[in-house]
């Protein structure tokens, strides 16, 4: 699988400088490693039975708190990794973020596994297809999507306000909120990919992979919710 990934990335990299091409390769290989680590953690949690008490404990509080924690962790981990200077700090931020995401995902995956068999696999395939398509758009068009940065920041703020409002006033965010968050995750993928191709510091490929992983996790989370709501 890693050889096929290298070949695909190599095809995408044509036209970039040697240093930028190497940076792109390292970024996507670290992204692949982060996804594999996330998957391995979830497998361990569920096969050992640890996931069930974790899910029950987390489901004992408002689900909106879990949503808020997911958004906040995604945002701050991305910023921490980008601002980290040493490789050790970047790897530490990536590892801790993957672990935090794996824990936050436990109740959602637990519910999906019980109430909507097959939803996890479907959401993973749709997320992969969406990510691949958006990445291809950014690579082949080579457009500057930096203008999305401001929209994404405002989107996160609005999402947090909606979640806080839901906690305080007890309203359900509904399907359209999930649709909007999938759209925002897609915008984040375009924005992150554009930065990786154009101006992301070439010594921060670990940080770049974390930002992409955060966007993919956000997309997967809300696609899975949409599939579960449909079922």
C-alpha cells in the first residue's frame, strides 16, 4: 500500500521543486502513518473491551460537550503543531492529537457499531473519496485557496457558538449542521493542501500532516453522523 501511495504522490509532484516534492512526500507519508495509528488505537480499544465503559462514561454527559471537545481539540492541536519549532515537539503534538481523537471518537464509533452496522466502513470510504477528490482539485488546478482561511476560522467560531447554544438552551443541531460541518471540513482540506503546495514551511511536514489529519477526522466524524441519522 505504501508503494502505491508513493507512486500516486510522485505523479502529483511533477512540476514542483525537489525540496517541495520531498516535503509533499513526507507530509502524506506522515498523514498515512497518523491514520494507521488512529486505526490501531481504535482496534485495541474495541477488541480489548475498553471502548464500552469509555463510551458509556462519555455518553453520560451531554453529547454536545463531546462535539465541542472535538472541535476545540482539532483547532488547538493544529495551531500547536504549526508553532512547534523542534521535530520532537511536532511529533509529540501529532501523537497526542491522534490519541485524543481516538478517545473522542469512541462513543460515536460505539453507537455506530451497535445501531448502524456498516456505517463506519461506508463513512470511511466516502471520506476517502472526498479527500482524494479535493486533493486532486488542489494539485491539478494549483489554485490558491488561502482565501478560505478566514471563512474556516469564522466557521469554527460559529460552530462552537451553535454547540454552546445547544448545551445552554437544549436544542438539537440537526442534519443541516452536520452537512455544514462536512462542507467546512472539505474547505479545510483545500486550504491545507494549498498551503502544503505553496507556502507551508518545508521543515514542518509533521505539522502539515497533523493539519490534514484534523481536517479528515472532522469530515469523517460528520459524514458518519449523517449516515447514522439516515439509517
